[in-house]
C-alpha cells in the first residue's frame, strides 16, 4: 500500500523472534504444549481450561528488557503519548484456507510505552485463546508450529471502517448471495441464542443463530451446517464456515424464529436455501 502511494499510518512491528524469546526466557514452552494437548476440538470446556492455564503463564512472564526497551523507543519515535492500535499477526494467519478471522486480539487507543508493552503481551497470549486453539486443531496446525508478530500503528480516528472483497469469495465473481459456504447437509437444528446456551450444541447439529462472533468458533467445529438471521458471504460466519467445509446459509432474517431445536432441516449452501421438515 505504501508502494502504491496510499496513505498508511506510521508504525512498527515486533517480529516472531521477540515472541519466541519471551516464551523461551520465561520457560513457557513445555507448559504451553502440555496444556494445549489436553484440549479437545469438540469440547469447549477443555478448550477454555487449556486457554486459562496458558493465559496464566503469559501473565506471569516478563518481556525481556531489550525487547521492552526497543518497543518503548519505537513508540516514542511515533510521537509523545500518541494513541496506537496494537494488532496481532500470527504466522499461520491469512492463508488461502486458514484466515484466522476474528481469532486473535487487537487493542485500540493504547497510549504510553508501558501500556503498549502490556498490549503486546496480551496479543501474544491471544494466540492461545480457547477459540484459537480449537481453530488450529480443526485445521491440523500443530501447537509447536505457531508464533506471532505484533503490529503497532498510529490510530486513525475513522468515521467508518470495514473489510472489502474485490470478488465474491465463493464464486470468484463480483456478485453477492446468501449461500455463504457451498455444500448440502440435512440434520437436526440447534437454535443457540447466546454463549450461555453453547452446552446445548452436539456434534452433527446444524447451528442456527441470529449472528455469530469469534467466541462461537468452537461450535463451528461441531456443526454440520450453519444458518443465521444476519450475515452474508463476506461475514465472519461465512469465512470460518468455508474454511471448515461446513455448508452455510446466512442472512435469512427469520431462521431463529421459524426453526426450533431438534427440527430436521436441510441447508443448501450453493443455492442459499434452507428447507424445514415437519
């Protein structure tokens, strides 16, 4: 973007070497792998338990002095007490079949060297949230193969923000539709209204929800299909559904009102049609 002459806010990045040094000097490697090994992709409780153990390790760790000093210096070069965005950038992120959409953390309006350093540590720790652990398991990525860089960039006081696709990610043609992930599946519906109902989901159910967020990722690993009231082919739900190979129809507007849990439905992700039985 800079080479193209587009306005890009100034900033700096902290490489994966700094992440690995933090892990090595705090002797976190064995603890991370041990906790991650106990997580089961279809069991959100085990994912959250593994995450809590690893988050505790990161909270107790100390960023090496040289790394901390460099972050303070680079931040200072951006300006006095300037607000910045601190963004995660994992090594396995934004691949053709593995986007990590919404899996990792970003912190906005961070001010001061100490707060930037703390945000960097929290970005590193977000590599090990329950949803990120489950996502990588589903994708076949080994825990020992992942690492993280962090981007620190001057914050833009944007009036609007969003993501733009230059082509429909399903068909490759610049058109839009509600068939968000291809395939066809028939099975029992499970209508979920919020995280407090996650335990109602069983492997093979078709997830029906008003809308989903990254916190819902463990349910995608269990779902045979996805149906939502809100969303489209460019939304978080559709991106993860396509990566998981799960048929999805989004943006129905009425699914959670017309479908009941246990009802057998058919999801046609190619045609964008949901058929109800009985």
